[in-house]
C-alpha cells in the first residue's frame, strides 16, 4: 500500500495574495519536520475512537519514512471530512495530530491539525 502524506495550512491564518515562484515550487525545507523521536502512532476512523496503535520498531520506521517524504503544500484546506485521524506520540510525551485522506497516487492526502 502506498500512502502519500501532505500538510497544508488552515485558511484561518492566511491572506489572499498571489504566491511567488519560491512558494509554488516545494523546496527541501518544505518537508514535514517531526518534533522528536516517535513513540507511538494512533490511527482511527473517528477522532480518538477505537484507534489502532502502532508501537513496534518496524511500524515506527514505516511511519518515519512516510512522514519524511511528506511535503508542506500551499493552498486552501476546503476538503471533505478526513477518512482517518493520526495521533503521533513522541518519546518526550508531546503529541501531534494529522488528518488523513486516502486518494489516488500523487493526490494530496493529509492536513496537520497544528498548522
């Protein structure tokens, strides 16, 4: 199974303007940065309800690969309700939430709840 993970900014804190060329073309610094080492990943179809927990090293390694390939994309976040909710728990006990949409290959699929 192939999963593409993208983060985008909520339109609450954005203003309408024409993006410049550097904003349109993703750069290396536009990749998703994780806050710490991952301890667990929780995935559920409803926010926090009956989550599947991933905590084995091989699963965490898979999620690290997915997250490290993710790119921050400019644009609006007017999308349908997400199919899945991801909660990433770090070894320092901080957490980060993501919304996940499963789509066709190359399609934008995720939004970071934290901006």
